[in-house]
C-alpha cells in the first residue's frame, strides 16, 4: 500500500488500518536531562517523517566513505509498506526526567496469575513500528536505536505477525493463533464518535497528550499444545463464539449483535463485553508472535496484545480484572510481559513527538 501520512491530529498507527507486521521496542533512557530527551524526540521525528514516506534518513545509506552511513540501508528499494511509527512515554520516563506525569499514567496493578518477566516489561519509551513488510518495520526500529546511541537503548523488543485485530470492519477479520477470528467487535478506525469517547485523550489531559492515547501492551504466551488437544465445543464455549463463522452463541453471523445471556456465564466475550463492565472499551491492535520453541519442544507463541484507550481505568484495567478472575481462557494463556505508556497527540509539520511536554 501507499504511505500512511505521518503528520495529523493523531499519531498514525492507532486508528489507521492495521498492517501485517509489527516490531515493537521499549527503550530506556541513559540520561535524566529533559533537554537531551527532547533532542532525541526531534531527531527521531525527522527520521520517522522520512522512513514512513519510504525515504532514506539523514545523508542516506551511502555518503562519506570514511563515516558509517546515516541509514543502515536494508530498506533501500522497498516501498514505505504503510509504515507507521507510534511513540509513548512510560511512568519511569517522567520519574527519570523529573517531569509531571499525566494523572492516568500509573503502573498497572498486579493481576492474578501474572507471571511478568522484568526483562520483557516496562521501558521509559515505547516505539510501535507497523508495516506490511517486516524488513521495513525492523529497519525503522534499528535506525531509531542507532540514532538514540548515547541517549537511550533498547530494553526489549517483540516481533509480531498476523495482525489479530482490524480497525477496518468491512475487511475479513483476521484470526489469532487459537484459530478464532479476533477483532470482530473492535472500534473501527472511521468511527470518530467512538474514538473520541474511548481512545483519544481530550481536555482532561495535559496539552501534549490531547489527541493522544494510553497504550497497554501485554505479552501473552499461549499454551498452544494444550489448546490443540481441546475439543471444538470447549474451544467455542470459552469464547462464546463459533470457530468458523465467528458468530456469537445465539446468533447466526459474525457481526450480529452479541446476545450476552446466550453465552456461557464466563465466556471470554461475555466477560470482556462493554455491557458487562459498565461500558469499559478499548481499541485492540495486537499481533501474533512465535519466537521459535522454548527448549521443551513447545512453541514459544502467543498474542502480543496492544490496547489503546483514553483512560486505563475505563479500559484495560477493569476488563483484565474481570478476565483474570474468571476467564476459562486462563488455562491456556499466561501474561508474561507488560507495559503502559502515554502516547502524545499527533505531530504537525515542523514540530516533534511530545514537543510541548519539554
Ligand atoms: C474479544 C481472543 C485476551 C479483550 C475476543 C474474541 C476473541 C478473543 C477470539 C472474539 C472476537 C472479537 O470480538 O474480537 C483473545 C485471546 C486472548 C485475548 C486469544 C489472549 C491470548 C484479551 C485481553 C483483553 C481482551 C487481555 C483485555 C483485557 C477483549 C474484548 C473483546 C474480546 C474487549 C470484545 C468483546 C465484545 O465487545 O464483544 N478476544 N483475547 N482480550 N477480547 Fe479478547
């Protein structure tokens, strides 16, 4: 596809159509100077403007013979591949720099059965790179890491494939690694009213965050082999939807309204539905991952869950509380990584990520 505009009222990569591939990276600052962090954002923004347009950064991939090239070069000749780069700042970012954190940016509570690995959790800054070509997404994160040398370094990163949610409801709903359609009832990228109500931070947030959003990431490992020995009936009961069509129990088609009382009392979809939770709503934008196998012959696979919301207390937190307590899916999954970041509003030409924060 053609390039997705970098500039606009919101950062690209949230409500824009979901691409096929992900490279997500969390960075830690090596400085406590807000001026240095701002300079990094300025340099990153300049590079992001070029990379999302399919262009080489800085002086390009070839230049002065005696210096390392500004651009590492592996995306030469490749199209922009709908690359989007979306940036967020975690609670530790504000602590380290001595800047006021937005009210709603707090470390997530611990949920029952969480088994979080610190080496795959947190991070001062996150970068979500999505593109239709993995080489383009990896090139983008690699070049941002190169630019950050001396100011910030990668803490952990995650590759993802096979988007598990779409923001384009007219398109075929993608399937997750459990084989179920995922993202059926998601916020559409064109539904401005729902985005304003549930995704974009409004006047309640500081200026730099207006039009931005809070991002929660969870690395959710799936016990694929156990799942694969589970009967179709049990699989469908767990979600409260059929496998092939994706229709909710009590309805015929995928996009029919969910008759909540026809679903098992603890079905995933029933527990997570806004009507069960006083309206709690998120925009899901996750990806599947498979990082080879785990040394015990099991696939090291799962869902890299990404959720955007205007207020985590009215989004991820109450939903995950309900799921952690009762979801029968918990027998087949485990949350092993976690992070929360405040993603600034959109960037206008000439400005940079989070400019008015510094
Ligand atoms: C719905 C799978 C984790 C929130 C669904 C659906 C599937 C699914 C198949 C039905 C289709 C749809 O409407 O998208 C999974 C799997 C997970 C997982 C395999 C873990 C590996 C989570 C988590 C949350 C969540 C951690 C949030 C805390 C939701 C919501 C819905 C949903 C809000 C839509 C409910 C509705 O409005 O009908 N999920 N999910 N899911 N899931 Fe999950």
